């Protein structure tokens, strides 16, 4: 685990530390190690969980099982009155209406994920490139960015921000019309799936394209 990342995201202005309680081993009464029961959302500190409580008060059912620094709102888990207007809720989230400045959110397949704004796929990729590549270059090399050095494989709506931030994004499969439209509008988003080449073969094709581009550009 990257403890620097954990320390940053555990700040009370982000997700706090209480979500990590589900991962903390403790000695059970029988002498065997077990996991600490999760702290209920209504007792967790941090901006993320304060917002979670506000959504619960509005009647939303939240999924936080297995999440330490995020929670999900799934259309399928909502009561009929909320499920019937869920498309409006998705649009509000896409426009960040009512979402606190400290938090990020992404939508995908009828779900909305909320997390500290330092997180999310694009930000995690940016953190990793700074941590590994820039560290290896003995200092901050401003020429090394996601756009210049990063490739990604993706397929979902919540991958869009990451895909557009990278040098090239490859789609071994397309799971939504919005992703197909993204590929048609951007020359740096490439679909590798064909009628003859699907699943693992499409993934292998994407990896081959990445290696070929690296060898041609000699940029990494």
C-alpha cells in the first residue's frame, strides 16, 4: 500500500480515517485474527462521509461496503420514487450540482461514485506518473506528463477523463454509446475490438499498439 497516498486521502478534508476500520485486523476472542467491524457512516469523520449523510437524509441508499474512501449510489438499490428520477440525478452529478468542492464524482452504468477530489482514475494516474517516472528522473521533469508518456486501456463512461488525459487510450471493448462517440471524435482514443478480434485478442492488440508506439517514438 502507498502510505503517502493513504495519509493524504485520510485527511479530514477528504475521507478521514474511519473507512479504513474495515481493513484493520484485530485479535478475536478465540485467539484468531479477524477484521474490525466497519464504523457506521453516521459515525465517520471526513468531508466525504458528511456528504454521504446528507444524501442519506434525502432518501438515497448508499453502498459503502468494501469502500474505505468512497461510496456509491446505485439506481437499482433505490426506492421507486428516487429510481424514477434517477436520470435527472445523474445529469446533476455530471454537472456537479450540489457536489462539495472537496469531492469528485463519476457516473457509469446507472451508478454514481463519490470520492475525495484528489482521487478518481485520472488523478491516480497523474499521482503514479509523478511518483515513479519523475522520481526516477532525479527531480521534477515538467516535460513528463500523462499526455506525453501515459497510455491506458479502458471501456467505461467513468474512464473518459483518464482517457482524454493520456497520450493514447485504447478500448478493447465498448460498453456504451458515449464511449463509441468519444472514439469517433478523438484520434487518440482507439477501438481495438473488431468482429474477428474480441475480448483477450482485442486487449493483446491494444498492448501491441502501445509497444509499437513506444518503440517508434522512443519517448519513454
